C-alpha cells in the first residue's frame, strides 16, 4: 500500500524530505501547508525551513507526502523521483547499471532509522528490517533487463522515476515499464514490479 508505514518508530532524515519537496518546485505552498499540518519543519519568512540534521517521523512524513501527491498527480510524482538521484552522491562501488540499481536500497536504508538506530551498517553491509526494499534482480547475465520489485511505502510513480534515473546514469538509453501483469500498490497491493531494459 502506498503511504502506509510498515513499522512504527521509523524516522526519515531531513535531506530526503527536502529532496522530495524541492522536487515539487512550484508547489511550495502546498508542501508548506501539508508538512506544517504534521509538524515537520518551521516556517520562517513564509518559507518552510528544515533542520538538515533533523529526523522526522516517517508516519507523519508519509501522511504529508500522500496529501501532496493527491494534488500533484502521477506525472509530477514520477518527475520528482526522476530528479532525486541527479543531486545525490554515490559511493565508489557504483560503477554500472547493476550496482546503481542495487545502491537505491542501500541509500533508502541510510536515509531512514528505527528507534534512533541506523538501518544500514556500512561496515558489514547489513540492512535492518522496517521499511521494506527497493528490489533488484537480473533476468539473465546475457539479457539487458533488470526486474525491480518495490516493497516500500513510497508511491508507484515516484519509484518508477527513481529507478529510471539511476539506470540512465550508466545506460542513457534505458527504458522502464511498470509490469501491469503484476499487482500495484496504487490499488492496495504490497508491491509493484518494474522492468528496466536497454
Ligand atoms: Zn505500481
């Protein structure tokens, strides 16, 4: 289900919230109103200000994001997702489309925490549960296709944008389709499936 938390006591960091509301762009007033309603950020000179070292309740954030999403529609959600990796820094291990798609789930876990504790341990590479995943599966080593199953509370169109942007960093001709033969979170399912080809 889109916007439904998996577990309580999860928090999201301010740069993640900022990257998404910044992507809303002209809808700044919208972001300010809905984030204000759930107590995220403070308004200074009519602008929403986030403490960039801060962490916010994921449940509150998803409530605001759902309200914003209803106003802006899927096309803008896709564009926001697509814009997020553009400004992100990537670790040195990200060298091709496979490692790029795999890195989404790592970044996702780095940007959330549970009971104040990180969900990703960089020393061991271990991810902790609580927020679901951004999936990665190679169909075959000789076929240029990656299947991504999203099992997380973020919206379908937004995730499609993130996957495509990451794929195109290394394969500029990459395309993505939502596998409509599978279930979709927009219709209450647990997961969405996307197919990236190039
Ligand atoms: Zn979907």
